[in-house]
């Protein structure tokens, strides 16, 4: 089982790899800001942990976890 910090790091890396379009600026600038400020990431962490509980790999759970964030 992975440690908490490894899961959190995987979530952060997944979120930071997103490449949002430049336009419309009023739509994507706030999204870019909130993804990059970080935080506890509790919702995506619980999503990954819940998936692991039911046999889902972290790679499979990351898209859903990112969507919740």
C-alpha cells in the first residue's frame, strides 16, 4: 500500500499535467489558478483510497479524483 504522501504527490502531478486552452481567458484562468494553488486535496485523496478499497488502481482512479477537485 502506498503512503499518504505518495498518493498526494501522484494527484498533484496528475493535476499539474493538464494543459488548458488560453481562450476564453475568463473561463480557464480561474481553473488554472485553483489547480495550481494546491491544498489538502481531500476529495481526490478519498476518491483514490475508495477506489483502492474496491480494487481500482490509482491510475484508473486519478481521472475521477481530478474531476472532483
